[in-house]
C-alpha cells in the first residue's frame, strides 16, 4: 500500500489555467505538508496543516490555496498558473509537528509544467 | 536564520569506493537532522536521522552519519558505494517552532563502474 500518494503524477497545462493536485496519506498522521522543488532541485516548504488547521504558510502567492477536507487529505489548488510555477510539488506527512522531531514521509511528487 | 549547506553540488565516485557527503547547518538550538535520498523521478526516502544521544547514527542501505556539534556538521558516509546509490542526497534540519524541514540544495552522486 502506498503511504503518501499524489495525483496526478504529471501535469502539463497552459499559463492562466487553474489546476489542483491531490494528496492522500494512509498512515494515520496528523500533519501534512506541501513542498516545492524548483528546477535546481531546491526543496522549500510551502504549507503545512495539522488536523485540518493551517500551521505554516511560507510567503507563497495567494494564487496557491491549500485545502484539507480531513486529516488524511491535503490538496493544493493553483489559480492563474504562471511559467514560474513549473516545478515538482511534494506532499509529505508526519505524526505531528513536534518541533521538527517527527520523520516526514514523502509522496512521489507531481511534476507540473506550465507552457 | 536556520539554514543547511551542502557544499558539493555533484560528486562522482567509483563503485566500491568510500563516500562522504558534507552537510553543515546553522541552527540556534540542538538540531534535529535528517538525510534523505531522491532517486531519479522518485520521491524522497529517509536514510537516517539524529535527534539526540550517540552522535554516530546508522541508517538504511549501509549509510551512517556523524553529528559534530563543534563543526555544525552532519556528514553522510558509506564505506563501499554501489551503482544503485547514484541519486540526489538531501540534508535537512527540523524546524522546532513549526515542524517543517529546511533542506540543503542537495548533492548529486554519480557512480562510475
């Protein structure tokens, strides 16, 4: 069974479109994250949710809106896509925030290409 | 500010040779440190982590890392590299206040036959 899954795996779209990426974890974890990996492989936190509540929102354009319908799901909706949004987006989960102590488990990533 | 530096962007080693990947961190308190590996087109897999106690940490796939507080380092080592170890390696520090990871920029490992 896949612990953290993301859909779609690949997403190619035009500038200006709106798209969503879905993430689900079956580990029973309380906390979920979205990270962005740019073309130089640099990984940076975007958002985290703990029990459906927003914990981290790191200087991300408000075109990006996370939504957590329940603690097993954290979706990422992106409005008015721009070329610079092209990246790999990773979802992750952990048992709790616990001050960075908990191991985070990563999904396989969603490769977004904006044309 | 908290940060992680991986000084080597790309390292090439011969199969069977030993490996050391460098990681330096900047963090105000006792850090929680991690090494993750990313194979091409894949997600990130945890290799090992340090929270406290013994400063030499053993991980999966024969990897180990040593925490040296005096040098603010957490270098990853493997005594004999296999071709399947070719991947991108990321060092990270756990951010206490909010629980996310701060990553270094990664080191790409290539393995020569």
